[in-house]
């Protein structure tokens, strides 16, 4: 079963690839972000993934990217328009 915060298993698989580069992880992270359901809180999903994977792979490039993403302010949910 694939968790809701990684519906295609992209993050999980990135941690399994030996010698994966920062650039490859960035590409995977973009694909991951685009594949999330609109109603899912992306910031919370990144936090959940950090808690799941970072302890056993603190030096992995995906861990660094997730940390970078979490250091930025959470963006408003996708699909909602601001009224003028």
C-alpha cells in the first residue's frame, strides 16, 4: 500500500537508489509535488516524509531537499483563487 503522502512511491524509491544525484532528486520531488491530490497539505506531507525517511538517511540528497522545502513558508492550497 502506498501512503497518501507519496501516492506514486516516488520519494520511497528515491531513497532506494544508490548514488542518486541532487538533480535527479529535484526532478523526482517536482514529479512528486505535481502528483499530490490538490486537497493534500504539501507542507505536512513533506514533514511526514522527513519523519519517515530522514532518520535512516540523514545525508541523502532527498533529505536535504525535503529540509529545504520545509524551511520555506507553506503555500496556500492549490486550486483556490484569491478574490480581489
